[in-house]
C-alpha cells in the first residue's frame, strides 16, 4: 500500500468504477486494474469489489474492509508527516529559489 494505491481507492470510491477512477488519475485502465488486483490479492479480504456489465452496468466499489485499510493507511501517513515536519522544513530551506542561478 502506498500513496498511489490509496489515491486510486479514493478515486474508485468517488466514481464507482475502476476505469473512471483510472481516467480521473490519468492512468491506464490496465495499470489501475493491475493495482486493484495486487491489493485484493495482498490483503486478507478484497479492498475493491467489481460487478460485471450488463443491463444494469458494471462498476466497482471499495469494500468496508477497503475503507478500513484506507483509513488506517491515511492515519499512518499523517503520523509520518507529523514526525518529519521539522526536517522537511529544514530541507526545503536548503533549496535554491526558483529562477535564480
């Protein structure tokens, strides 16, 4: 799990499909499907459930388990960001201003 996969889960949750989520992120459907497949295989339960097309259309949704994983990941991300905030500001202060040589 990483920021890209978390962003993809959020996109799928917003739009209700893997293909639309991929489009929203500027990613190919194949890449998005591969990421979803990897996440579903790596966790104890699927993070995304899919429905095949037909008269009612297909689609995908983030499962309750997926929402829990996403919530936990975002919480870890916030804690990590808080821990390195001071060092990040110090690192940024070492950058040269844009446009100057």
